[in-house]
C-alpha cells in the first residue's frame, strides 16, 4: 500500500510537471495559466518531499519547502480564475498568500543562518511554532475559500458548467476533508502509514485530474462577461428609464469624473436602486461604472486618434474624457479595446501613415 500511494503521488507530480511543460511550450500565460502554473510547481515540490523525503532531496529541501506553500494558496487563486470573471487581485488576497509563505520562509532562513544562536533556541522554537499556527490558519482559510469559489455565481449557469463544478467540488471537498481535516498530513495513528499514503495519493491524483478537467473546460468555455446569473427581463418602465439615462449620459454627463448612480438618479428624479436596475436590465450593462465608461472610452478614442491631439499626454486624455485618474482609465481602456491608450494611439498613427486610418468622427461613431 505504501508503494501504491507513493506511485499515485508521483503520478500527480508528473501530471503537474506535464502541465508546466505544456504551458511553457505553448506560451499560455493568461492569469488563469499563471496561477495554475505556480500551483503545479508547488504540487511537484510537496510530492517530491513526501515521496523521497527530506534527506533524499538534500540541499534542494529549503527551496522545495518554500515552493510547496503554493499548493494551497495558488489553488485558491486558480479557483478564483476558474469561477469568477476577472477577479480582483488586491492586498487582501496577497496578504493571505503571504501569510502562508511567510512561516516557511522564516523557518528556512532562520535554520540556514543559525538565528537560534542569536535569540536562543527556545525563543526560536516558540516563534516558529506560532508562525506555523498562523500558516495552518491561513492555509485552511485558502482551502475553504477555494471550495467556495466553485459555488460562486451558481444561479443561472448552464448544465454543462454545473457538471464541471459538481466534479470539482466533490473531488476537492473529499480530498481536503480526508487528507487535511482527517489525516492532517499522515499524523492519524489509527490507520497504518501505508493506508494513509495510499488514500493521500488517491486524493492528490483525484484533485489533479478534476482540476485539470476544469482548466481544459474553461479554456474552451470562458465565463461570460460580468455575472453568470441570468437577470429577469426588463419591464417597459425600466427600458424607458434606461433610455432616459443613456440620453443624459451620452449628452455629456459622462465627462463629470464624480458622476455616480446617485447623482444621475437625482437628475432623473428617480431612486438609486431603480436606476441601477434599469441600466443593468434595460441596457444589458453589467454595472453603472461600465455603462458610463463606455462613453468615456469612446471620447478618449476620439482624442487619441486625432492628429491634432497627438502631443497631448495620456493623463490629460484621461481627465478630458471624464476619468478621475490615470490608473482606472488605463484599466478600463485595456479591457474595452485590448490595447493600452498609448498602444491605441500608435496603432492609429501607423494606420494613418498607410492610408487606412479612420477619421476622428469615424472612431467616435464606433
């Protein structure tokens, strides 16, 4: 049983290494692929340590120990990419990931530098124990969050998407429940080490297979923009309100960088929630900001394509188009066009030189 479990763990590691080789060879570096690649590297590291042992990996152990921290943290980030449309990756997410890596990094640096001789071995052991407890807490949180991502946006998804999520959730839930919560990495004394190793190997291989199925599915079936939920159809009253809002915004209201749904609702003498609902349902927009940014980006494209504004800075273009700062403008423009504002300007200049450029009016009329 021990050899069987080790074989399954090696098989999971080989599958992860195969994914890494495939992504490098095919140059697949979307955010989903990057998160998955780091997870695969972490899985290879942790399987190498568990199968061959610390002594066998020798000097590579500190490096492998640190990389193995990606097995929990980046599986969660991969799940976010699988089941959310363009999830934000900010300081809360990075803080959780850092909290998982920090204890292992500290342990390896402290052991390599003889830090215990400076602060005392007892103090070092106490510090490492506390950090390990923090790591366990953060790792458990990441695993729970990864499971929760599979439930994100469940209402309204297709039957095929549901089947993929059922497979993902059942395999991951069972694997985490058995290996982490029950066995706690093999320290349950009621079951022999061989049986424990075999069950852990089955869980590792199962999670790797089902996660791979989800990755392959997502490559061919991207999540739709915005929510996966099916909104109820708009009423005639909502459609009328949405058209009133669109007329007002298109007439120049979008140039106000402080324009908010509450501001527009007051000008239309309507309730905030009714206006938000009308914009989403009546105009098929994911939210108010995207609705307004559509007009701001059209305005910016006109300025960027106009030769008379070729020397105008990108920041000035952003401000003149209704954006309050450069960062949101760059992100919104790239999301809408696939290009940065600077790249778009250079593209328009190149097209004009070859005689294929659009006029400013044509750009604005897109």
